[in-house]
C-alpha cells in the first residue's frame, strides 16, 4: 500500500548536520548556513516545553529530515502502533519528505536493545521485513528509507550477501534507501570485501539520502580514538567500530565522492555522537565535505562517473 501523502518540503541538497543537544542552543542562536538538519524524533516526542520550542525554531530556519532509532524494522515484535502514530505527527510537523530508520533487529519482547543488530540475509526475511516497511510507510504518511548498518558478526543463516538482501527488500517494499557510506566502508574493511563491488550491487537509484561519519579502532582491549591502524588488512585484534566519534577519514571521503558521481545530488548528513567538538569545528568539517560533495556531483553532471565495479 502506498503511503497517504502529507505536506512536506522538497528534497534538500548538499551536506547537512545531525542536530545534537551539545550544540543545539548555539546553532539556533547563530543560525549558520546549512542546507538542512537531521533530527531523531525519539529525542523529542512526548517531551514538550523547551524541546518543542527548539524543534519549532529549527524547523522555521532549516529544512528538516527525520531519522529514527527504535522502529526495529527487522524485529519480530509487532510494530508499535502508538509509536507510529506519534511518529506520523512528528514527521508532519517537521515537514520531512521521508523518514529513515535502520535495517536491523533493535528490540525484543517490548524492550529496546540499544543496539542495531544485523538480520539474517535469507529470502523469508525479505518478504517479512518488506511487509513491515510497507505497513510503516502507510502509517507515517511518507516514504520510508532503510539504512544499511555496521555489524561485527555474521547474522546467522545466510542465503545471499548484504547488498543483494538490501536490494530485494527495497524492491519488495518499494521503499527508498538511506545509504550509510561509513557503515559500508567499516563492514568492507572488517569483513574483507570490496566496498566498490558492494556499492555496485545496492540499488543506488533508490538512494534519497546518505550518512557519513567517523569511526575508531579497537585493539587489544583499548579504544584508539581517531587513531589510524598500521595497515588496513583485517589483522587479528584490529576492529573498526562505527562510533561517530572522529573526523571522516580520507578513504570514506573518497568513497563518498565516487558514490555521488553515480547518484547525483542527494543530501549527505554528517553524524557526530561521540567526542563532539565545538560547533565551529563541526561546521568546518561540513565545509570540507561539501567540497567532496561538489566534486562528486560535478562528475555526475558531466557524465564522467567512474564505474564502481
């Protein structure tokens, strides 16, 4: 079933920033130039007061895209109808043209797991999850975009690769794709597959937005926050974790440029959730990423996009 349409803004372009409490007041006071902000409804729904006022101020100044945390698209619990009703109202208020959430298992028996666990890449899960996505789309009134997640273990039974699984779910649900570029790079490096081949296999024509973020390395029981490993060959004891706690590395920036050369100007969102620097530092990284964005989009426009496979 197609979602019942609600009023929303047109799709923004360029590199935006995820709104976080750490710099919310400063951002609203200084109103820096940004093409859009992304907000997580769960941080605002049902809170009222200051939070409602802050959201209204942000919505008046910037286009808003909404990104969920707790739908548990791949979960086995029934979809929470009360949550979906609240989400519909929030998305309408923010005028977001779509809503994204993670293609993962995130709750069980009514309890939020506070993690984004991978689902089995099997045919029966394609139809089950696609049905959940279609019902969610109808409930919230805008298209859904599912996001590829970072994972640190194989999700049990496997009949196909992640890229094929994502493509099949998107096709069966007729939904959009939120492409997390850093998650794809992290998984490729941890599990040892070619990220460009992976990109060639996902439905880039369904991408409506991308996420980009920094990651950190875990080695011998200690975090190496922002550190670079001696080599990127999956050495025993070295694990990349998608922490959103460091600057976006050069390899991920280069991958973003290559993907934009294939997709054209879809909005790209910088996520930062750990070790959050001053707002001006974040805005500086946004400006750097905008240069990457412009190069990728220029390649798309000129027809000089490089093949990813």
